[in-house]
C-alpha cells in the first residue's frame, strides 16, 4: 500500500511537521492525548488510501466521540493545514475527480440500453413460486421441537440396580469407636505454683 503512494504523500506522511500540526489541532479542540493519537491515525488512513475522504468526518466523530460539528471543524483544519499540500495526490489515490468532470462523464438515463417491453413482461410473468418455497418444517403451526418429539427420542439405556433387602439387613456395620478418656496428667497443662 505504501509503495504505491505518490512521493509527495510519502514525504508528508512521515514528516514531523504533520505530527506537530495534528497535535496542535487536537490541543486547540481540547482532545485528550489518546484522542489526538486517534486523530493522527484517521488522518494517516486517509493519506494511505484506506479511508475515503468522504468518510473522514464521520470516522472522526465516532473515534473521537465528539459531535459532527466539532468533527467537521477539526477536519476542515486538517484539510487546510495538511491535506491541501497533497490534494492532487489524494484525489489520484482515491480515484476522485472534480465534480464538473463527474457530471460531464455520467451517462444520462436514456442513453443506456433501451428497455424492451417484452423482457419486462417476461420477468413479471415469470413463475416465482419455486423461488419462494418454504421448507415443510416452517409450514403450519407446529413447533419443530414438538415435531421431533413425535418421532420418538432415543434414550440411552439405563442400568437398573436391584437390591436385596435381606442382604442389606444382615450386613454388619463396624461399630463406631468410643472416644477414649485421657488418663494421667495433661501434658499441655501448666503446673500450679
């Protein structure tokens, strides 16, 4: 992307003067440091050809979180102080022409291919019912989940356990041990003086 840029854009893109200008514009409009960085990024995107100049004001308003009027004023200053020097190169990379050239080169409505009445009628009469087919599952009032439940749900087999009550009664549980009472002198007790 950078290799295809005109030389004057490359020079302005890396110039310290551009950075100082953007910083002074940001400070003039009371932008925070991180927002000044976003402003520099957006200006750089226009110079690289990533962002179209028509989207510049909208992008500034979004990235800097400011209203459109303030974004328009900031964009106007950047346009006058930075983009004006390389305006022709910017137009070249964004394939922009002067507005007069665009209106002259634009074909009028009647100069294009004439409309054939038969083609239009064929398109209207064309059977569009096949294009609008709805899957069977979408037709009717049935819920797709209820439809699946009617088909039957496969359940994993559950292993049944049968207990014999008599064996449970005869099983002996170990008797709980009775707590032992301490005999003798308590080793943690302090001697009485």
